[in-house]
C-alpha cells in the first residue's frame, strides 16, 4: 500500500473533457505540482455524491489559495461516468479522473473488492501530493467518512 513519503506509481488515468478523451500519465500529472487527490468508491453513490465530492467543490478556492495546483477526484469508473457526475455536481474546478480497470488503484494498494455490488473499487481516501511524493495520506476505515473530507485536508495544508 502507498505510504506517506512514497512516490506515486506511474500509470494512466482518463478524463473526458469537452467531448475529447484525454489520457493522463501520472508522472506528468503530479510532476512539479501540489495536488490534492481524493478517491471515492463510486460516482453517483450516496456518500460520494452527498458529501465527499461536494465538500471539495465548495472548498476548491480555499485549497487553491493554499497553493494547490490541482484537485483530482478519482474513481474506478469510466471517464463518461466521471464526466457526467462532475457536471451534475458543478465540479468544474475538479479534475474528474477515471481508473476504468482499477489498475492504478491496485498499484496504490488501495483497491477493495465489493463483490456483486460493483466488483473492484477504490477505498475512500484523500492525499496531498507534492511533486509526485505523498506528503499526507488519509485513508478511511470501511463505511466511514471522517478523515478524507475537504475540511480535514485543508487543515493539513
């Protein structure tokens, strides 16, 4: 599992932006930037839609004022779902990135198997990444939503 002070693994994540599919190489995505990345078990799911993503939407300006270059929401969904979810949540200041096959989430060691509910998904977490290095990592306990909130990450910056 990824740890604080570890370098982020190299991989690819997808984003649908203005009707165009973009593949981001994570080495480039995290290079020379301060990034807040938070991950959710699934787009359009109750806690994710009612609290997790909205907290970052509301706090985007405050996060950027504290030196954050990019705010990324990651989920094991496809880029079309992530785009639709972002649009429905007014998340224009958040990069809605898809880990369609879960390979990046597995490389982080933060996957979980939800069996027939949805298969391989991401655990709920948030991290602060500075130039590709994890400087803060907040992983939720199962069925919890306490440490990965935008408010908690704001306090860590």
